[in-house]
C-alpha cells in the first residue's frame, strides 16, 4: 500500500509539473520571441522538454525478518539515476537489484534525471514478524493399568509441522489424537511443533501400574514324530514363568522347567502330555509320536552257481530282516540263522532248497533251484620231464585226471594206471610217444606226450695262428650247436660261452687247448694245438677300428666279419685272410719272411656285402 501511495504522489507531482510547464509556455508566448529561464537568461523559443518518467517496484513488498526482496525499475527521458533512503549509489536508468537481510521496514528512493528535469519514486518494504507457535498436549488417562492404552490429544496454532519423540516417534499433524499402548512402563511422550515464528515443545507423562504375574509359556516337541516299529524318539520341552511341571500320558512324574528325554523300542503310537504351573496360571501341551506297524520279514536266497557240474557243489547264501527264526525244507533241512551261507553237494541230480523265515510281522519263504549238468567227459593232464633228452636217458611222466575212474597206458608204455600219479620211463634211445587213456561216467579221453632224443652237440675249435714263436700269442675261436654250456681244459680252463674267441699269450711251449660242450643230446669234445716254432719266420699284427655306418651314412647294424688283404707291392694284395667274427679287431699274420708288406682291411655284413679297402698301411721286416 505504501508503494501504491508513493506512485500516486509521484503522479500528482508529474501532473503538477505538466501544469506548470503549460503555464510557463503560456508566459513565454505572451512574452514573445524570448523567454527567461529560472536563471534569468533568455533561450530560444521552442517546444517544452519532457520530464523523466520512472517505474519502480519491489517484489515482495512484505518480508519476514532478515528476508529479501528484489527492486526493479525502468525510466524514460532520463540519462542517470541515483538511489537514496535504505540503499544508495548511482543506478542504471533501468534494472533490478536484490536486497537481503531486511530486519525492519525500509524505504528505497530512486531519482532519475534527464533534460526535462528530475523525477523520484519511493517504495517501502514492510517487515512482517510471524506469530510464535502455540501447543497443547494432554494424555487421557494420565494413569493406566499395566498393559492398558491411553489417548494423546494435541492442538497448535501458527505451526506448520510437528515431530514426536520420547515414547513415540514420527511426523504428526498440527492437531490430532493418537492411541498409545499397551503400556508396560511409565512413558513420556514429547511433541515438538515448528512454524515461521519459531518452535515449541510439550510433553505428557503417563504413569503405568505394576505388572501382573506373567502367564506361563510352554513348548513341547518330539523328534521325530513318526518312527519305525521299535524305533526311538526324543521329547524336548522349554517353559517360562513356571514353578513346576508334571508329565501325563505316555510318560509320568515331575519334570524340570525345560529338558529332553529319549524313548526307545516304541511299538505303538504314544502321546506325551506336560502340564506346567506358575504364579500366572497353568498351561498344558501334548505331542503324539506315530509308530509304524511291525514290518514283514524280508528274505533273499541264492545259489552260486545255480548250474552245477556233475558231482559239483554250490554255495547257498541267504539274508533276512525283521525275522527271529528260519527253517530249511526241500533238499536241505533244519534250523538256520537269520543270515548265512552253506555249501551243498556233491550233486548228481537237480535239487531244490526252500527257506522260511518268521518274525513279528509274519513269515516269508524263498526257494532256489540248482540244475546239475550231465557228467562231463574225463580230462587228462599229462606231462613229461624232460621232453628232450640224450639217448639212453630216463624221463618222468606225471599225470592227473578229472571225471575219470580208470586209466591205461599205450604206445611207448603199457598197463593199467591210477587216475593220477608219476612214473620214470627209460632208458630212451629214440624219440618216443607215451599215451594215457582214461574213462569215466562222462565217456573216455586220451592224452599223449612225446619225449625227443636230442642230437649230440657239434663243436668247432681253431687257433690263429697255429704256430707262434716262443712268447707269442694265438687267438682261439670256437662255435657250437645243440649245446647249452662249454668248459675249457688242457692249456686253458674255466666255463666258456657256446661260441666266442679268446687270445692266449706268452706261449713258450706247444700247447693243446680242449673245449667240451654239453647239451640235451650229450657232450662233444674238440682240441687244437698251437706249436712253438724256432725258425726265422716273422709275423705282423694288424689292428683296425670296426665301422659303425655304411657308405651312405646309414647305421651299420649287421656287421659279420673282416678280410685282411696283403702283398709285397702297394695296391697289389695277393693274400687274403678271413676273420669271421665281427668282435675281433686285431689279427697276427704269421710265417712272413724279411721284406716290405702292404696291408688293407675290408668289412662284410651278414648279407655278404663287402666294403672297399681301408687306408693302406705297410711295414718292413728285417
């Protein structure tokens, strides 16, 4: 309203100014071509200059203490503006400005100046102080019994919202009522309400009477609640506010306030009841355990095997449950255990075995049938030791049979024989066959064994050289067939392989070397003599490295021996010595006279493929 009045006053000022300007104009017209300004100077006659027009407003025009408002203005016919009153300074001819922290009524004046004069506008911003909130809060009744309810009622003025605390909580309307409880202790309910004018709190206390004695509580359970016949369960219970407990039904006697008790060998449904008493009264709970009916016996009976050889046996095996006794019938009899195994036989015909087992839940029987096979033909195991021997030696025949009642010998032996046994036969001078024929319920069968007279061993033994000078050496080479071992005697001794070579050195007298090789066919003896010569003949020892690869670089895996080539002219070899043992890498050439000799070595394999000459070497004998 103040701003409106200020604008009206400014309008009256502008109207007065306009009227004055008109009077001055009239005076000027009356004067003539000249006018006199307020300064007494004359100016040229012309149209009057328009005074500034100012529009000035505040939004809002009323604020709360320390509130804010925005001043807005615009002007025409002005060149500058200035602020006075509760603001100051030069201002633009139009604009806006925020005014803050307004604590009391304030008047803002804006004066704008132009060629036509000066115009002022004023606005007053009023500070409105809000009213302080009021609050009433009451409880009805203010005293209640233990566990009872009460009603809270409240109303406010100048409040925009309320919040509960203490014995209640949450946002509340600015007026209302609420039921609180059940209350078990003295309780204070506080309500705080807030408005533009501030905040106010009120509290109401409700006194609660002493609590009554607590009622007893009791829980009773069984685990499990369903059991097998003769099964077990465990009964558990807990209670509060009790002084004593007593059991009824499937159990009895005084019980503690909490505990557990096991029950076993249950044969019918059982209901367990427990009653507990305290200052607050009594409480009873029951739990029932369901017992399954007694189970029927189960029985398994089997035979292994169920198809039995003639005169064979079978094992009957059985097991049962829920049975107290078992009895046998059919091809067996008597009382049997609830489980077990029993061998039956020897069986010569089909048989049937029945077992009946009885228990609380009834009886059960099972039958197993065994099939006996037709009598089998006899089997014969006949062996000879040894199966190969030397002429004139003996052999031992050993035999055993099944399903046989009698046996007889033929071919190289004869006569009735037991169904099992052993016998020495011989001397055997030629390969012989021994036959044994046996009979039984299932028929007849025969078996033969041949004893072979083995060939005598063959042995070759040679010395190289056979003549050496005193102190010289010779290499013995031997091989055999049909031999399993060899032994040396004479000028050498010890066991030897069935083939091999050995260098004998430092010979000072004629020496005879004997080799005896033995095999299944007997023994064979061979001898060779190395003679000591006292003439002027000379000897040369040739040595070489064995080849490991072929000319194309591939591995040499079947090396068989060597050939030593020599002569008295280079590249012309008139003599050749064959060394038929791939493991020998040196050889002594004897009976040489004085002169120069040239030597080369070739190698050959088991396929008789021969290498080229080695590098030639020479030596001169004087």
